[in-house]
């Protein structure tokens, strides 16, 4: 499982984790280091990772996410809250450069997110990105500064059950060539 296509095929959103298999801090550092290689607006690198690994803190974070995602996170070694610093990516001298404003920070975070997921897969880890969370509760729990916009919670662990690949659109449904 080494070629890019094999890694892409192996990555699935995993909703069942093996609690007996730990995730190491060093593994997560390696995954985040790869994510940092992604491009970003003017190399702004505004993406941030709040990595929750202790059982006590994971239990508290579970109370800040949708119940179905709390279930999914059981057995995952880490819950990673992703954020980005607002007002920088897509901004010049404090003003948005164009219509997208802070959406560029979210775009950069998404690019890092893809690197994050695929590097984790290459290392034998499994993931799921979740968007259903209470940002205010997450901010309070982890004391995330107000200048960071909270985006997703990514669970990282070892699968105990494979995911099913949802059907993808055909290229000609989404791409127009000029
Ligand atoms: C931004 C984002 C938010 C998501 N939120 C959730 C979620 O809250 N709960 C969940 O079970 N899956 C969530 N997913 C996973 C998607 O349902 C999944 O990626 C999609 O169905 C495709 O399946 P695959 O990842 O296995 O290819 C999310 C994915 C993304 C990218």
C-alpha cells in the first residue's frame, strides 16, 4: 500500500475504531508535519491543530460533538480539532483581497486536511472528518483563542471495520473543459 492511488483507495471515513490500538504523539506530529507541506495563501499557514489524546479530555470533547460523532470517536486514539487564524489568508493589510474573505483560510485548512488524511492513511492510521460540533463548547473546553475559527474534528485511530465507498460523480458531471 504505497502508491498514491492505493493510499487514496484505502482512505475511507472510518466509523468504528479498535480501542486496543493506540495512536502515538510522534505519529500525529508526523501527520501534521506533512499537512504543513500543503500550499496556502501567500504561505500564510493559518491552519491550527488542537490534538486531544488523553482519555479524560476525549470524554469531555465527546460532549461537544454530535452524539453520532461521539459514538464514532469511541476507540479512536486522538480527536483533532482543526481551526484557522482568521483575517490573514486572503487578506492584505487587514482587508480581504476579494469576495471570499476568510473562506480562503478554510480553503487552506482543507488542503492541509487532505494531506493530513492521506499521510495518516499511508502510516496505517484511519480517520474521519466530522463537521457536526458545538464550536462554542469546543472553544471553551480547549481554550481556543477567539482569533481562530473552529472548523472540524478529525478522529484518528485504527479501523475495526472497513468503510464503504460512497458512489462518486463522474468526471463529466463536475468538470467542464474549455
Ligand atoms: C467537511 C466534512 C464534514 C463531515 N462531517 C461528518 C460528520 O459530521 N459525521 C460523519 O459521520 N461523517 C462526516 N463526514 C464524512 C463524509 O460523510 C464522507 O467523507 C463522505 O461520505 C465520503 O466518504 P469517504 O470519506 O469514505 O470517501 C464529513 C466529511 C467532511 C469532508
